[in-house]
C-alpha cells in the first residue's frame, strides 16, 4: 500500500458563521450590524444560561412569515442579551454578535 501525503489542512476563521441542514452547509459573514427578526420556538436551560430555538421571520403586511433560517441548542441557538427569561412564540429583533457569531436578541 502506497503512503500518500495528507494535503488537507485545518482552517480556522473568525467573522464567519455557518449552519447545516438537509441542503448542506452554508457560511455567511458575521458583521453584527445587520438586524433581523426571529420568533422564539422553544426555551432550554443549560446551566444558568437560557438558550432558545428560533426561526427567522419577515413582516408581510399584517403577519410574520418564516424565511427558513433557524437555529437551536444543537446548532446556532439564540440568546437574550441579558439572559432574561423571554416568552416563546414572540418576535424579537436580533443580530449576530461579531466576535462569536451567536444570535443575540433583545
């Protein structure tokens, strides 16, 4: 058996956030400047931190419509900026924290 050199290299980048779903993996820049809206789906407690599942929404005339972007405890959860207990099924303004890429809402 012939030994081949491993040409793979690990890549570490800041400023990118990723998500994986049935359609594959997506990377996007983390700017922290762009706000968006999320609806909280479910609340979890991890240690002393509240963690939320969420879905991104946009306003269409009189109702909120989901956009398909989402996250939860296993992948891309949302956090309230002051770790306050927030009711689910409520829409909040959110942004990605520039250093960590975490979804923070307020």
